[in-house]
C-alpha cells in the first residue's frame, strides 16, 4: 500500500497538471464522478487515450499523469 503524507491508502497523481491525492484503487469512472465530469469525457493516462470500456476497470496508479477533456458538441 502507498502512504502519502501520512495517509495510508492514498496516492498522488497529476490531473490536468494539478497534483491531486486520491484513494488507492480508484477507477477512472469514479474519478470522473468525483470531479463532476461526464462519463463520456475523453481521458488520457500517461499519454495513452483510454477506451470508454476501460473506465470501469483501469485503476489509477501512483504517479499517473491524467488528462481529462470534456467533450462539447454544438451547432
């Protein structure tokens, strides 16, 4: 288990260039919900775009660099 700042079970990641501490074992879908982002947002982890099918299973790792882009449509 990771220990960040005396908090066992917490890991440090970058989300859109902001350092954030999250629970170990958090999946992308949960992260999006916590941040108020739609589940269809585009997500990259360490330079690789995740498929929507991976949002339920990809567990965020300590040190991950995550980019979240909200998809906007209009006409």
